[in-house]
């Protein structure tokens, strides 16, 4: 089957999608946007600042790039006003935004400050609801909204700081958004819950690289999830072909969650100095 046939199957051609969260070439949002464009869709890119627009100018050459820092209500309102003035109807939106402030590095969860937690909730979770409310009149009746979660919010991974409970709030909001929007539309809300990815953002998290290398040992196929695999799932969820899926978190972890007790990994741990204590 040719690529053209595959992309025609998605029925994205000629439709417009809002993609938030492109920071660089390694961003999940950028991988999703590329697939939308390859399928014939149009992408409006939203970055958080003028400096980010400047830093991505070469990458997003000749693209429609808007600015919106979701931490500020007036900027969200301004984005909605711009899209209304341009008479843009959105077939979907990609919310690939997350932020956590670790000024002193990763610390024990119970030492998380109120300011840190609430800021991260605002930017990483509430922004989805806030944006959808502001843009509700811009969405097509059957639009699809996709956000990026994590493969599990129940695992107390020390290298992820306090973000797992915040991602849990993000994923929980999908059901409530689906329900409330169903009163006037058929807009769908889903999440791609990604396993450990090699991105610029993750590289800056203390201890993340070791967790990534461990994941490669646990995953049955022996290699970690690739950004394009997450993007492909998100692009499918944006398409009419996924019309029966809503309020779901689709896990893309290459089977990591079924293989924690792989014999080789267990043996390596039990035979180590740590395992002999």
C-alpha cells in the first residue's frame, strides 16, 4: 500500500488543525504536525513566545505561526479572537504542552511547593480545558482534540518529579470535556499516553536518561518508543477514522507495562550489588 493511499484513508486533506507545543524538531507536536501536513491537512502552529517563534522560524518556514502563552488568559482570548477574525474552522487541536519548575532539581514529592504544583497544573492540565472553552466556537461539530499524556500515572517514578499527578488530572478531564461538549457538539477528546521518549524536554530531566535506557531493556522488542509512533497514534485520533473513540487514553509504550518482570532484567537486578542487600 502506498503512502498516498494510507494518508487518504485518514481523510484529513483540506482540513485545518491547531497544534500547540512545537519547541524544536524533536517535539512530539512537530512530529504530529508533519503527519497532518503529509496527509494533506493544514496546520496552524501555536508557540508560547516571540522568542520561540524566532527559534523555530527556520523549522516552521512559511507556516502560519501564532503566539499564545497559556498561562495568561488574555493571550488565550487573543488567539480565539484571531481565529474568529480569520473565520477559521478547526477540525482538531493538538495539546502538547507541559511545564514543571524544578529550581533545585528533582526533590521528594512531599517537598513540592504549592506554587510549583499549581503552576504546573495550570500550564500542563487546566490549559486544555481553558483552550477548549475559548475555542469552542472555532471547532467543527465533529472536531477531535488530542493531548499528550504519559503511559502510567500510578508509577512513582522519581525522575518525573511531581508531574504524574498533574498528567492524571489532564487525562481525567477528557471524560468531563467529552460530556460537557456533548450538549452542543460531537467534539471528541482523547490522549496519547506515551512511554519514555527521547525529546529535548525529557533530556533536561535529572535521571531521565537512565530511566529511558532501562525502558529499552524492559520493552519486549528491545528498543524504546519513537516519537513518530506517538505521532501516528495522535494523527489517527485526529482523523474521522477514529470517530468511535472518545474520552480515552491510548497507551503507546511498545509493551513496556507487560514486561517489568522479564527474566533477564530480574536476573540482572538480583545478581547486582543492590539485589544482594
